[in-house]
């Protein structure tokens, strides 16, 4: 039995979520790790562990994006993480 058309998302919504999952989540992950590294005095442990934790956090962000029904809410969350991370990087 096919799904009702009212429950399916449009092509632009799927494309936007795909771009948010691939690029937005990656940028949010990188800015999150860099802001944590800039806040600490010795950033070597953060850089070393980020090789493993970056993939896990990126996957977590991608899952979060697809759990949210609206694409603009996903983008708003990701852009707020990116902007807060960039402010923390450039302020310190």
C-alpha cells in the first residue's frame, strides 16, 4: 500500500536535509571541536581525540537532522552551533 502524499516530503526538503546532514553537520562538528580546543590551555589531547570523536559527533548530528521533521529547524540548530563555535574561537 503506497503512502499518502500528505505524509511525504518534497524534493527540496529531502535535498535540504541531505545537505544539512553532509555539510552542515560536518561544519558544526569541526567548529565544536575547535572551540573546545581553543578554550583549553593544552589543546593537544583535544586534537588527538578529535580524530575519533569527530566521526561519532558527526553521525549524532546526522541522526538528529533526520529525526527533526522540518528542514529549517535542522538548519537553525546547526547554524546556531556553528555561530556559537565560531564566536568562541575568535573571541579567545
